[in-house]
């Protein structure tokens, strides 16, 4: 069973930065396309960024230019660098991967942007 464990969330002031990490239990994840999502209360999860095995990335318009997804296959980690954070970025952030038609999610990490 593949597991993803997120870390790095917390409280940050508006304009600040955080880096989220997602640790994968499966070494073969290096060939997967990985993604970060977030979820606001009572809403569906929103796709923020994806990264392919060849490191090609895509971003949602809401975070383009502020967030950056990256991966370190040797460490089995995927990262989300979040800069210029706004109050409206407050949400639970999830790591996601899909393989053989199965969706895998991390447990989520809370990010709160406030004074």
C-alpha cells in the first residue's frame, strides 16, 4: 500500500512563505505524476500543481507565479514552495498520486495564513 505523508504546514503571516513536503513510501513513485491539492471547508479539493516524472509542471491560475512544485526522487519527496501567501490560501493541503487507476492521498496538512 502506497502512503504519502505531508509535513510543513502551519501558521504564517500574509506575505510569508512555507514549504510543504510529501514523503512517499513507494520508490516507484519516481515515475508517477504527482500533484498538490487543497481543500477549503465544505468545498471540493482544488488542483494546484502537477509534476511529471520528467519534471514538467503545471499550475492553477490561482497559484501561478507564487507556488512551485518540485520533486527529489532520490529522497522520495515532492515539495510545494508557497510564497506571497494570502489569507485566502488558508486550507488543508494534500499530496496526490495515481497509479494503475488507483488514487493515493496523503492525510493533509493545515496551512493558516493570518496575523
